[in-house]
């Protein structure tokens, strides 16, 4: 999964790493090997808009059951 920041400023962190900010025009690449511990809008004055992009193998479901 990738998230393209369309508008605003997002803050994201994985596992015990320090949060990183992503601004409009930047892309955040998901890291499936570690827990995603933070994703938030860090600008109280403007909305955060982002586009998520998923690439799946043919025939594979988007969600899995535990």
C-alpha cells in the first residue's frame, strides 16, 4: 500500500521509530514487516486528504480473515 498526500500534512510512524511528516505531493510507502503505530493529520487548520493505492495479486482478496 502507498498513500499519496493530496492536501495537508500527515504524520506517520512505524514500530518504535520517530514520527515523520509527509506533505502534499509526497508518498508514504506502507511497511508490512512492522506495526504501523501512528497516522494522523498534524495541521488543525487544514484537512488531510490522501489517496491510498493497493496492488494485489490477481484473485487475492483485499482483506484476510484471522
